[in-house]
């Protein structure tokens, strides 16, 4: 299986847009399974500190994390999904706690090493990196503080597994 960043970018640029209706930290999304993400986060979310949400998509979890008072870096390969996340974060009134980074998770990231208490790549983000999943995982680990957590979801034959 090859990995072509341009193909992934095109996919999410084309299909990623959704209107934000209702609570910006709860809205259902076709790309994600928020209720599962919420369950995972509720268990592992730190009470303070910095979180990296890699492949943040529509930004539902970014809002939830920022609302908890955490400092969040929202990273995605898709410009339009980052813009979508920015709008959602603005609607939720937590813009001051979020930084937006457009980057490919498989490449060298413009982020500080060992900085984050929690590094997320929820739902299919790492699965989309195909043969470059090791690079993606290594980047998540490199960004994580010693003693911090990396939480990764994968798409599998059995559906969404975490
Ligand atoms: C299914 S969505 C998941 C969104 C979010 N993590 C969630 O669970 O709600 C996958 C996201 O990963 C992003 N993505 C895919 N490959 C990526 C890569 N190599 N680097 C950064 N983001 C990537 C896509 O643009 C998309 O926003």
C-alpha cells in the first residue's frame, strides 16, 4: 500500500466539509464516531496541560479539550478542515486556547519535542498514513512528554478499534 499525501489531502478537502449545527463540542460528523472519542477522552484527558490533536478533522474533540481548560494544538493535513475547526473553536469561544498547524503527520512536524501531555490521533488518522504509519506513530511519540500518553485509533476490518 503506497502513501500519497496529495491523495489524502484531496479526499478530505473534497468530502470533509460539514455545517456546524448545535453544540460545537458535540455535533455528529460523518467522519468520526464522537461518542467513542468522548468515552476515550473522558477516561484519558488530563486535567491540565497541553494536548496535540493530530488529524483533528472537524475539531469536535479540540473544542471539548479546550473547554476543559487544556491548551490544544489542532493539526491536520487538510486546509479546509483546519479552517472548519477554527470556525468551530471560535463558535465555542475558546480560540485563545488553540493553535492551528497545517502539517502531514508522516513528515517532520513543526512542533516541540517532548512537549505534550497527551497526543491524539483519533479515528482513522494513522490508518490513512498507510505504509508511513511508523513515521506517523514516531512523530506522535516524539511530541509526547515523558510519562504522557499517546492515544491512537485505527480503522480495521472490524470497524473502528481503539
Ligand atoms: C476520519 S477524520 C478523523 C478526525 C478526528 N480525529 C476525529 O476522530 O473526529 C481523519 C482526519 O485525518 C486527517 N489526516 C489524514 N492523513 C493525515 C496526515 N498524513 N497528516 C495529518 N492529518 C491527516 C484528515 O484530513 C482528517 O481530518
